[in-house]
């Protein structure tokens, strides 16, 4: 799993590399329905760098070579801009100050303010609550009959965000947020059109979207006001409290602080980026484990070991989560808009083009991961054991395992998401035993910007013991 050797071309060509010749409208329609399959077919036909032509983004140059991915992730953020691309699709719901949609110095400032709540020590303080939320939810799972586990995982990850990120404690407001937030971040195709073109929000067919956002905003602003007025703010561990403290205690430069609007936008961003995505990864985990009996047995043993404090148990559960995010990436690619020509993969790409490191393409490369379709958590255990003994496995690289993106735009909540996946898996496997199946694996279905199990990850469980 190290970067592979590639042949560097003797000459650099100007323009964009070849790709599918279908009309833009046809390519767009295929991408909306068959996103991973279309890109994998283009990779087989055109190689590790190719161009697709998509409505709204125009020409997108996909990269499947880890060396090219490393070039982009390590490039000048003033030239390779992610916020501009994200903003075209997401600013309607996330807001104009979201860390996802800004670039340059503004992004660096916002990211610096948001980093402390996601340091490992801060995340560790949330583990107990994650475990309690999971245990309460699993207690209501049906036994002995098949059910889609994806909605249950979405309930868990939403509750984790409400209680550890937003920090809501009032039962009535918790209930209101549970009802108001999912419709905002899980919009259908029609609603997403209004996000791309916010002017539509004032037109009759889309006014319901505006009402949904307004209802969610009212609840979030109420939480922000409560946190600012809380006399126990210094003792709180939720992310919102930490953001309020970090932006107002002099640690930010020259009296810098986040306004209520900025805080709202960051909370909505964390909800958007950490709710459905983590729930989808957890759903894929159970979908894959129930089709791999040996790995399931080892994961159950790892959950038992983790519960006793054995670090080897945590290590294997982390490996399961990492392998899931490799073999079933929740997001298939990330993009950067070029504001100046950039040389990558033997091409001098012009300004205005979007480059897209292909997460799913790199993860499925047999030169990077032998037998890439095989679900094998062992390959994610790393070169040494927790006690320092050599395993003989190659280390991961930021350009060969990239489910959270990379460079200065790597997902802020990556550590939070990985810890949450481990804790939720542990608590599930401590309480129920998922039954294995010989049924075919579920297909990847495109849902907004994520790839979800097409049947909701249907499983059947029985009680442990």
C-alpha cells in the first residue's frame, strides 16, 4: 500500500487529457445515476488521468495515480481551490461562511478556530456518550427478522451530533432538532436544485425548502444563544461550547470571534459532513461483515477485547472501519478548481479546470491494494502491532488511503468519525450477533454526494449469548 512507481512522460502536453466523448448532458445523466461505475469504466479505457465533462462543473480531470493525488493535495491552496467548488453546490444550506465553502486566508482562519474540538483528547471525552447513545438505540432493534440498518445508524449519528457537537440538553429541543435537521441535510433532487440556485427558494415549488432551513436555523440559533449565556460554559465539552470559547477567549488573533451566523454555518457543516456520511460507513460495515464470517467473528472478539480495555480490540475495529472506507468509500472523489495552470500527470492543465483526486479509483487500484475488491481488514493493521512487533504489512499513505480527502482541506472531523465508527461497532457487536448471509452484496446507490447501500444494508441479528 505504498505509492507505486510510474513512468514520467518526456514531454508535458497542454490542455486536458482525453476521456469519454459523450455529450455533456449524457455524461451528467450517467454520473448522477452510475457515478462510480462510469468513472471506473473511464479509468479502464483512458488510464490513470482522464477528463469528464459535467454540467455545472464543466471539464473535470480525474486522477487515479497516488503521485498525482499527492501533487494536488500538496499544491498551493490559492491555486487549487476547494471552497469554490463546494460552494456552488452547498452554500445554499451550509451558508456563505462554512469552512467547506471558503478559501484562502478565510479558510485557514476558520479551520484554525475549529481544530481544537477535534483533537484526539477532545474526541476521547465524547466516547462515553457515543457508547450510551448506541446502546440505547440497539436495545430497540428487531430480533430474528431482516431490517435495513442504515436508518438506525442515521439515528445514532444524528443523536451523537446533537449531544456532543451541538450539545443540546433540553429534551423538548432535542426532539425538535431530531425532526428539523434531517430534512435539511437529506434533500431530494428537487430541493438540491434550490441549493445550487438559491434564487429558486422564493419560487412556489421550492418554498418548502426555505421553510425547512428557517425552522432548523431557529433551533440552532437558540442553542447558540444558550451557550453564550451559559454560566458553566468553561466546563462544557460539546463542540459548540468549545467554538464559543475559542472564538472569544483571546486565543484567536486580535479579538477575532465567530458571529452567530458563522457558528450556525459551522454547526450545519458538521451536521452535513458527519451525520449521513458516518451512518453510511457504519451501514456498509455491517453489510460487509455479514458476508464475511471469519472477519465478523474476529470483529466480535475484538469488541469483547475492547470492552475490557485491550488495545488490540480497538486496533482491529479501527482496521475494520478503515477497510470499509477503502472498499466502500462514502464519497468517491474530491475536487479543486484551478486558478492558474497546474502541471500534473504529464499535462499542463489550464486555469478554470477542476481536478478531482479519485478516492474510489485509488482505493480500487490493484497496484496499490492487491485484490482490491476483497474485504480484508488485516491489510489496515499497519506494519507493527500495538506492542511494537513487526507485521510485515506496508504503512498507509495520505495519497493511497484518502476517504477524508487530503492536504489542507482534509476533513476536520476525520478523527471524530473514526472514533465514532469504532465505538458504535463495538457497542453493536457487544449486544447483538449479526447473522451471516450468502446473499449478494448490496450495490452502491448514489444519494446526493454519497454512495449508500441500495437496500439500506439489510441485516438480521440475534442477542449475544
